[in-house]
C-alpha cells in the first residue's frame, strides 16, 4: 500500500508558493525512500519536536533518528529551532520546512516544494 506523507497546509495559492527544493532530486528520492526517514516525517507532522520525542514516536534508536534528521535538514525538508525547557536547558527542535513535495518525471526528475 502506498504511503502518504503530508502536513496540513495553510490556505494559499499553490502557484504562488511553489519553489524548487535546493537539492538533487535523486538524493531526495534516496532519502525519502528510507523506511525510518518516512517514519520521522510522519512523526513530525505539524509539530516542532526535539529528537528525543521523535525517537519515542518512531521507535528507533536516537542515533538512527539523528542521522535521518541530518539528511533531511541537508536537503531542505527539515529545519531546526532552539527552545528552552523549564530548567533553562536549550533543546534543538526539528520541524518540516515544506508542506508538500511534488515530483515530475520527464527527461529529468524535477522536484517542487510548497513552503
């Protein structure tokens, strides 16, 4: 059964929000072809989460989750922000940087992202 990876998008004009993902399309396909990467994307949904919470949601080791997050950040699908907890410790939070990805297969593979 095909998997659907999506995040609720705000009401916008799609044509006005299309941008090209700043990465190689074959690299992007390789990254999202990984089972754990897709699980990380599903876990993020609309939330900005620390790696520890993503790890709990994905049921994978923290090292596995961090490797996937690093690759997703490198290709521009995930971004980070800093948050402080009640004790004043800083935590990196990860969130989706795109609302959707569309692939076009012609002479070459083109990727469009809605941000």
